[in-house]
């Protein structure tokens, strides 16, 4: 059985006991979270339901460097970004 859930503007296909990394959700490790379900299915049958997940950890992603340059104008800008992430373990599909 699988489900398609939406969080952080992205969609994920999940099954029971899967671990997914999503954009930051509020809560501490060990907290239970209910995700918005778009579709659940098993084989050929489709339906709707709920997905319950447990927060495993809160972490930060890899650093991304943004570098802007305009030729022959002595213009250079360097900026960095690290996205806050949440690791979820899917506990049940309803």
C-alpha cells in the first residue's frame, strides 16, 4: 500500500516505515505529525485517507553558494544558503 502526500509545496510517494526528508515542520524529535493526503492506493484501487508520521530529527541541508557576476562592471556578489529540513518516518497509512 502507498500514499501520495503533499508538504512544503512538494509531493512524495510513501509507504509504511519509509523515511523522507521534507522542508522544516514544527515539532521536536519523537512528535507525531499528520500529513495532507492526495491519494492512497493498493494495486489498482485508489482512494483517500490519512498518513501519520513521526519526526526523527531536525537538521540543515548542504550549503548552497549563490554567485552573481556581471562581466566588465566590477560586480560580484557571493551568498550562501542552508535549508532547514525535517526527517520523517511514516508510521501508518489510513
